[in-house]
């Protein structure tokens, strides 16, 4: 493997980006890579790039780092593009996490009205990037890490020709918790996941030919990070992603959020300043402060998927893909999260395991309002926006839907 590959990282000045470079540097079998970090602020890019370059210099296979503030130049000729932009930064996330409180609704950056606000702000910016990619790197494989992931992927699929795949470490986290509970290596566990990004369930976990889900549900209390009461998991017959705490325990989350001033967004703003300061002081090493960011996604899903494609490895990952008949019970064109075969040929979604009718109905509703909201944002259609808001799981009446839209709709 001697052909040089180019990976462009949109949002490359993220303080966590060196962890991606570390994963690539560690990979013993891969093509040589140029990693171009694309961002708006050169000063911040340079601090992050210096650390990345230090890590890249230790790689056994050639790995180089460059920076670019002009997106067109940054993505030109790319084989791979990672989208991890955060539109509006952490202050915007803080808004998404708090403004729903005035309507008696919990706040979150990917779920509920907060997620819709994030999509409203993020989709137009990402669409501009996608049009640049269409013009300058039409053959590139785009991995989307930016939230809300499935909203963005639906916009890409409906309105562009970009080859975009959504990556998220949440299903990996569930699988790791299950493997830990069973005391078996994760690599030996076949996990069946059904649903959507941040809205799905592990409904089957096979080890040595045996479905271990009955055993897992008996010990549901011991599943690390179980987001719902064990009784719910046993009733469902599966383990839901952590975001289902917002669905099943919305009242508890709302009470906790409104009784504390220690927001996640504020924690991340403080942490970002500390990490950047540490980068400037010692660019030749990863600081302890970076570990607090918890950027599990690079090692768990981003780098493995990228390298599986580059190396034609034919490995299976749980990814976000466009539903083109894979899940017959989901809308055609919706974004589903399902086991997917990854190799040089591309991304082949596998038929999801049989899913209970109530879970199917919940996922279809989730898909319906996400798709409608994306169309409303791209087409600037307030009527579609109102319809989508009324379908949101956390919005229960027309007056509230209209009031929320009056708050966030800027067109």
C-alpha cells in the first residue's frame, strides 16, 4: 500500500483532533496519509496541528499534517473527509441545552427541541461545505461526526450527491458494556442494533452462537451506564442507547437540569481553554487535561471505519446509512443505524434483526419528524417546521410547538 491518501478534517481545530491522529499513527497497516486540518482560526489550528505533527512523526507509516483556513483548498483532492464542525461553538450548545426549559422541556443538543435548534443552525453551514465537496472532491468518502448526525445525513442524501456515512460511538459503548457484563471479549460478540442515531436498541447479542440477551436482561441492573430503569429494558427485550433517558425519564432529567447550573457546555468551554493552554506549553505530548474530554469516538469508530475502507478490510460496524429497503419497516430514504459491511467496495448495510412493533413505531415517528424538519430548514418552509415540531417526542401540544418555533425559527 504505497498510494498517498488525503484525509481532510472539517473542524480540524477541535482540541480532540490529536486523538484521531494518534489512532492513525498507531495503525501498523494503512496507506500513507496526509491529514489536512481545516478550520476558521489559524492560531487555534496551529496549536492543534503542532501536537498532531508531533504524534504523526512517531508513526511507522508516513503520516503528515497540514492546515488550511480555506475550505475549498482544504478538501480539494481528498480521498476522505471527516466532518466534525460545531456551528456556533459551545455557547450555541449551551443555548440548546437551556432554552427548552422555559417551555417545561428538557434541553439537549441532539434530542428534543434542542436537537432541532442545533440542526436549524448547523444544516445550512454543512450544506455549504457539501457543495464545496461536490465541486472539489466529488469522489471523497465523507464520514459525518457532527451532530445531530441523522438530520445532517438526510440533508446530504436528499439535496446533494456527496457520499456521506454517519459514524457514532454510542452503539459501541453499549456493546462494550454488554461484553463487560458477560465477561467476554468484545471482538467475540455479534451485536444486533436496530433504530436510528441516538434512537436505537441492541436487541440481540450473540456469543459463540448463542443469543445472550435473556442472560443480559436478567442482569440488566449490572449493565454499565444503563440509561433507563431495568424494568424498561426487560420489557423492551433490549438495551437502549443512553439517549433514551430523555424519552423514558424526561421528568427526572428536566428536574435535574433545572436544579443545577453546572452545564455540560460550560464544562467543555472551560476544558477547551485549559487544553489549548497545555498544547501551547508542551506541543510534543498529549496533556492530562485532554483525557477529560472523553473523545472515545476516534478509537471506537472513526479511525476503524476509515481504515477498514482504506485497507479493504471487509469489517462490520454499526453505522448510519440511507435506508433503501434495508429496514422494510422504516421510511424509504430515512437514515437508519444498522450493522454495515465496510471495505474498498463501499458500505453495505445488513438486514436488521426482527424488531418489536412498538420500537418500529417509535423509530418511524422519529424518522418522520427529523426528515420533515430537514426539509423545512433547507426549503425555509415554516409550515413543514410546525408539523415537524408537533411530531417531536417531547412536544405535546400545538401552543408549545408554535412557541418553540417562534423562539428558534430565524427565516
